[in-house]
C-alpha cells in the first residue's frame, strides 16, 4: 500500500526546487488539457490541490481524489475526496478531462487505473499524465525516501512502476484509450508527459 506520508506535503514546501519545476509541470498539463469553461475535470492524486487550484477557475467543475486523507483535508478546492484505490465512485462518461501529476508511478493496479479513467471519460475525452523519466525505478524519489526514511533505496517502495510512453502503450492494448502525444521535458529533471484520447 502507498505510504501516505509520501506526498507533496513533504516536497512542495521547497521554493526553487532543484528536482521539480512545479510551475512548468502545472502549465504543461493545463496546456495539453485544452480546457473549456464547460468542462468537468478529474485530478487523480490531487494531494493538497496544487494543480487543482489552478484548474478550478478555468472550468465548470474539477474534482480531486487522493488516497491521502490528510492531504485531502488540507486541499482548499471546492471538491476534493479521499479514495481507497484505483476504483472510483463516479458515473460512466462523467468527465471531459482527467489528469494526474506524478501519480501513476505510485499505483500498483495500473491497468485498473487506466480502465477506470477510460470508463469515466466521455467519448473523445482526454487524459493527460506527467510521470518521471527514470534510469532505474525509484531514481526520482530518492531524495524523498532520504527525507522520510533516511534511506534513499526505499524510493523503490514509492515508485512501484518505472514508466515510458511505450510501456504504457503496451499496457493499454485492451483499453479504449489511445496515446495521441507524448514528450520528454526537462523541468529541472526529465519528465514524461503523455496524452490519451478516449475513442469516440
Ligand atoms: C508525488 S505526489 C504528487 C502530488 C500532486 N499531484 C503534485 O503534483 O504535487 C503523489 C500523489 O498521489 C497520491 N496517490 C498515490 N496513489 C494514489 C491512488 N491510487 N489514487 C489516488 N491518489 C494516489 C498520493 O497520496 C500523493 O498525493
């Protein structure tokens, strides 16, 4: 199970962070979401609402979900909810857009996560995810593991997936989401962004 201490509560307190340019990540996600004011949007792994609060003024509704109840309690956005795992309690085809930032590398039931995203997206809807480029699994979480546990190698308990766009493509063969775009961006450290479209 995901260690609930590992949250941007630990990381996002840093200004001018050496590993993550948070503004650049948020701006990239928002750009690729191609939002409209009538959109209903879901963020998976919303934490304290760092990205969600930037999306909120742009759309009709943005819901954030996270497994960390403390983070959800500290999230100032109008709609933030605790979830227990990849299965989410939303109707089929209820969102125009779904996004996640540095979350899918933490989800053991990754196929189920994508099945849920596909189920909840409207036909033609879009999922945008940012996730770390890693030479080995856990590389990008070593500092956090050091902070939390005093042991950088426990980062491998945090990042349970080492992902690339190609690997995700292979995972999604039976799921009605197709990757329409992916890019590797240097936002202080290398990070992948992928965009999937739900079939119409
Ligand atoms: C590294 S943090 C990123 C937080 C935030 N998205 C950001 O960019 O600042 C990963 C977040 O994903 C959440 N998380 C992990 N597994 C999850 C799951 N199965 N469903 C929802 N949230 C999850 C964690 O609690 C944590 O808040």
